C-alpha cells in the first residue's frame, strides 16, 4: 500500500507536458517503454524505509558496543575517579575465629588455706594490686599451735639424746659403760633427729617459712596465727572469705593473676587447620586479635600452643595465643575474634577489591586507555582477603585500573539498569 501511494504521489508530481510531448507512434511502444522505466525508478526510490532515520536514533551507542566509556575532564573530577597501576606482590588470605580472653595460667594462683582455722583479719580485696609476700589475710589455727608445740618438744628431746650420746662416748673411753650402752644412746639420738625433722616438715606443710621456723627456735614461743600471703606480684581477681568464718584446707580464698600478659583461647575448625602453622622460635606465627570493646584497635599476639588432637564432639582444634597487656585493656572472659593469615604467596598479580565491578554473572574492571576514555575489561579473579584480590586472567602488570569512582563509569555503561 505504501508503494502505491508513493507511485501515485510521484505520478501526480510529473508535469502533464512530460507525457503529452513524447513522440507518439502508431503502436505506442516508445511511450509505454518510457513510462515503465519511470515507474520502475519511482518504485525503487519508494522502497527505502521512511522510518530508517528513527531506527538509527535508537541504535546502540557505538561507545558501549566497543566497550569504551568516555568522560569529560569535568566529569572525571566531579566523580572523584582515581586510577592505580596493577602490581605484583605478596598475597595472603585470612580466616577469622571466635575466641575468649583468659588469664595467663602460668601466672595465676588459686590460694587456699593450708590448715584449718578461723579468719581473724582480711587485708586484700577485689582488684587490688599486691606484691609478692604481702599479707592478704590472717587466720587463727589450733592445729598450727599443736604442730609448733610438737616441734619444740622434738627439739628438746633431740637435745637430751645428743647430750646423752656425747657423755656415753666419754664414759666408754673411761670403760665405765659397755659398747652396747653407747649404741643404745646413739639409736635414741637418731630417732630424736628423725622426729625433729618430721615436725619441721609439718610446719613447712602448714605454711611456715624457714625464717619463721628459725624465729620459733630462738623464741621458743608458740604462735597459732598464720598469714595468707601473695606468691607473686599481681591483681586479686577473686575473693571468698569474711572475717570470723572458719575455713577448711579445701576452701578457695583468693585468686591472684598477673594480667600484664593474657591468653586468648580459640577453637579452630578442622577444615581451617592448614592456616595454623607453628614452627620454631624463628617462625612464630603472629595473629591479630579484635575485641568488641575496642573496635578500632587491633592487638597482636603469638601462637604458643596448637592442639595435638581434635575435640570429638565439635571437630575443632584448641589454639592458644599470648598477648602483652601492659595497659590492662584486655579483661579475662572478654569475647574476641582472632584473625589468622596464611603464608604469603610471592609475585602474585593483585588488584584492590574496590576496583572490581560485578553485574549478574559478569566480573569486570575499568582500564584507562587515555586521560578521558576507559575500557571495560572482563577479568578472572581468585581468592580475596577483603582488601586485595588475586588476578588470574584479563590484566597485565602496570596497566592502569580505576580504583575509586568506578560506579560513575558503571552508570554510564549500563544507564538506567544501575
């Protein structure tokens, strides 16, 4: 229908004289041939699609077809686009595991009473810093008094038997006594020495020091009070006694811990055990520790123990870290997260994670071609550690890649889809 309209329009535009002035022959052959030629030319011209111009308007952008995005200098500046060269370097990935802060068990003491007694005084309290040998509490113990009395009695008996033996040796030389009598006295002396040693050991077992025992020898005075003292410098993190109560030897009185160094305990799943390596002193693995109380601070510790067996129920391996804690920020029983890094891979092509763009199943970056044009480049990536990602294919070292502002280029590339 469109062709017929075009023919009619073309014929209508032909001047009447064009046809009328043609030479006529009797059979009209020339007129018919000329008219057919004109008609064919008109049909050929009308066969062009009048809407072809509008189709060209909707054709895809040649810049996108070629995978090139061009921006003006003003657009680049306003989009804060930053370009960085692709480099090779060491690449490490990390894993994170939940953990708990604990006191250093090698510098922790649970203090109990060594003898049954009644509490006379309590001098220490929660959170108090104490020095080695400082008195924490004072107990009265009748059992201790009896042990001291036995020690003094054994000392008196030993003195008597030693003097009798010395006199016996003198009397034997004068032939006043027989050898058998001297041997009997010697046996009594040795028995008294053994009793004295046993009484002394019992005093040590009940908590008396050598200085206190020496003082008892000098003064010959029974003291039934016993001091509970700190074994080393530290902080009291537990107290469980009050003045006047009777405590037994199984009673837990205090816990003292030196918190200048703490432990962090974690359980490592079986599949992540390869991330843990523990060698000699020259290859100590350093680990980062994060705690919720200080979200912007990273603590560093070293692995000091790797479990030899797995927990049957959880299929995890025990891991222990030691961390310096001079400012006492880390508290026992805090929840923590440990970040363990794998051994570094050398000479790996790496790319900042923020450079990578993803659209459905496609992964690509923007490579700078010149100051105002950027090429869309599909890439194949490997592992990522959250900051950089390993490049397997699609880029070469020293190529310039957009690391900041790539969303502006992506918007230009995808238009309304973003």
